[in-house]
C-alpha cells in the first residue's frame, strides 16, 4: 500500500468524526505563503506559495507576481532560480553558482557573476560589489582534519565550550562574511573574519539580515559575536561592525553596549542607521529597544528607552525616512505600531484578535504586512495607516478554509494570587455549545519569555486542539512580553514560583466555567512549557488528569551542565555551583517532586536537541515508570528542539491526541 493511502487510512478516525474541522493532515498540507522580493518602488512584489507533499516530505513551490495597487497576481516561472533581492539595478537571482540579473522583473535574465558555494548573497546599492557568506574551516576539531593518515576516524577533539550548539556539533567551521568586486574573480573575495572562530551570519538562525551595505556602497556592516569558547557560551554581546572597502579598516559601531545588537537597517535617505538592541549582557530576553545612529556624526539615540514594552518583531523605515513602523507583542497579540524618530512618539495602528508579523512594503498611506490568527496561516494584508483597517491582499488558502469550520477565541482577564490581572486566551472548539461540558487543556508556553499571541503553528496549533474537541486555556503568565517590562522580567530566577501560581489560577478559573469539565483537564507544553508540566505534575493537588511534556527541563542541575547557551542558564536560574544553591535547584526543580507525581504522563524528546538534551526526557520517563505511573516516551532521533519533518509531525499529533483520548 502506497504511503499516501496509508496516511489517509490512518487519518480516518479523525476524519469520520469531524470532516469539516482542522485535521493534522489538513494542517500539514495547507499552502504556505512567503515573500521573495519587493520592487524598489514598492509597487510590486514576488511571493511564493509552498505545499507539502506528505509522501515525499518535500514542498512544491509556485511563484506569483503581485501588483500591490490592484492586488492582481499572476504566476511566474522562475525555474530553479532563487531570488536574492530587487533594487534599482534590477531583480537578482541565483541558479546554482551563477548570479543572474533581470532588468524587466524576471521576464529575461542575463549572467551577472559566477560565485561558487555562496549563501546569503547581498548586492551593493551601486550594483558593483557582492557580499556573501560561506563556511570556513578555522579550527581542526575533527580527528580526520588533524590527522591526515586517519581519514575514517570519527573523533571530535575539544578543549573548550561551544563544542555543540542547537542541533549540531562544532566541526571547526564558521560562517564568515566575504566581499568581492563584481569585476574581480571570486577567488579574490575578502574574508572579513579571516582566521576568527566567529560567526556571521550568527548561528543558529542568522541569515542575510546580518549584513547590510551602506547607502554609498563604501562600507559593509555585519553582525557577529566577537567571542569564542566559554566566553561565547556565557555572553549575548553581539555587535555591529563596519568594514571600509577602500581602507580595509574595521570599526565596532556598538562597542559600548554589552547586550545584543542586531538587524541593522539604513533609512532610505542614508542619513540614519537603525537596529534592535538589548542592554544587559547574558540576558537574552532583555527589553529590546530600537536605536538609531546619525551616520554622519555617530550619535546614538534609544528611541524606545521610555516605552514600557519590548520590540520583539519586525522594524521598517518609510520611503521618506520620516517614520518607523514596528510589530511587537501587546496584550496577547502582535500589533503594528508607528514610531516618530524625531520625538520618539509611539502610536498603536492595528487592533484585533490577530497577529501582525512582518512588514513587507509601503503604498502611500498603507503598509503591506503578513497576518495570522490561530485559524489562519500567513497571508498578505493592506493596513490603512490612518485608521488601522485591514484588507486581505492574498488568500492562498481560501478554498481550504472554506471547507473548515473554525473555532473562536476570547481573551479573558482574571485575578492572580498576588492580586494582579492576567490575560488568558480561551480557544473554543468549532460549533461550540456552551451547554456542553468539554475536556480542557491548560497550555504552557515555552520561552520562557516568548509571546503567547494569535500565532499559527504547525505543531502547537490551537485550532487543531480545539477541532479535536478541547477547550484550550492559554494564560499570558509572568514572563510574557506585551504586558509591561516588569511582568516580562518577573520570571527570571523564579521559574517555579509565581509563574506556577499563575498557571494554577488559570486552571482554577477555567474550572468555574460551565462548559469546562473540571474532572477532565490536562496540562501540556514544550521547552519551558515542558518544565512547567513537570513542575505542575508534582504540585497540582489533583487538578489535572493527564500531562504531556515536550523537550521539558526535568533535572535543573543535569540540564545546566549539558545545555549549550550558558548565558540563558546563568541569568535565569543561576549556577549549580553557587552557595547557597539557587531555588532553581531545590524548590523549583521538578526532579525533587517526582514522589508527588500521581497521574499519567507522556514525555516527548528530540534526539538532536542540545538546548534541552535527550537525557532530560529520558530521566522524566524513567522516573515515571519507576513510580509505576502510566506513561509514554515519544522519541524522534532526527529532531531538534522542534519537530520539522512532516511525517514526524503527523506521528507527533496522532500520538498527542491519542494519549489525550486514552487518558483524558
């Protein structure tokens, strides 16, 4: 039996009961829209729509040319080309090692430059220079590199930390940024980090946004953390450097700041440089501010210093350089804001139960943005900047959504144990009947300081949970952005304290709702959310009937000595060698309360998750079984902190809902 028929057969239990609601198979095969390039006048853009083939686990992608003013789209055949950028010189693309240039928006192409093994290509404004990244062997950390006569050895040889990160072991190769003149051969490209064990773009998630050309094409700005070894593992001090092509000199533009400095962008008039910045070294969830530098004088101004929120989304200059727009978490959603760089005045533009994510283009008094909510994947919308009204520009899943009955969401404000107000999302099943009693899930967000908004996730998808007949309770507990910096910061050093009380407050409130079956409530979550599940399992006093923890932290001492980004552990929980021991290792350590575990628990773990290593899940599962509890261990050898492979994702969801059906 072919796989696609096997998938259909296995999906039958879901489909028979709810043919018109979200299913795992529908979720994984929804069209996914992404913008590939925007014209320099912002009158047009090219976007792609990808659809996953569940049998091959590959995506089939179609490109479209969109006239923004008329919202008319037509398909574009790009063949095997990957778009790079669209500027006044034309539309650039790569095909293999060849860079191509089109003067007519992709109708015809000419060869521009041959550049082998290049990634993250950025062409200078004058069209005469190229910046790109490439992996470079800097340290001989593999036995086969160190000993030429041992080509089959698998030895890794380390004398310092940063030996592994996210989901890979350091093999001595680093991302380096290069520059080359378009009239010179690629072999003459200049390695700006030559000999340095530093990365630009930053690992693990950096890309072409980590370097930008100055408006006059004389300098390249790039982001890197100029540290290695244990100092790298303990610090968040990334800086923005400038390289002057004529003189070959390098200058650290943000040397005075000891936290993150990322995402540099020049104003269209070239007079100002903007970037996002955190002040405190070692605190990865510090208040994120927007800073600008007068490019002529070098004077730096923090435009959001006095704003009691953190800018954790996209930032965008208007074409006249007079206004900045940004997106960020605010009161349980991501919204669009304006920022006047002259007087630092901030105004909220959009409002509603949705997330505004990326800012794509400007059309006079409108911005084109991407928008999601828990029932809808990303689409392009036009925002009226005068009144915040939004109109859809694309509807890439219109036919799919027409066949799905969505659930609804409501943000409720409840009291916490310390007298504060907390926003709690309640997500209702499709065709919700307030006279029925529903099994209910308390969702515990990871981060621990990431926003709990109207995001659309492939794995933790609220519409899918609701479609399976569950009311979902998702509290914006302590540590969430969008509710003031004090609320956001209170979780640090207090992982198992007030935050757990916030969760219990949300659960207790939910149990008072007439449509919540108080006897059938489960707690689920990943990462810090998985830690929360482990903690709640030892202190819930029979509030919950079942638990699911994915990549959760179980033994804090074991975790602190095996995780890779030590700045996170050092700031949020402290060192296991401190005297006296921080609370994270005593009263806030899940392993210390296994004796109170008394309900079924499912543990999920990725094999190449080095943020929360495999042993955390193994220890929790083994502890549960030694206690005699009903438990299950779902292990993915080839997944990191997330589940990225489609068939693994389907297996994840089937086991997830299967466990809930069995135990809740």
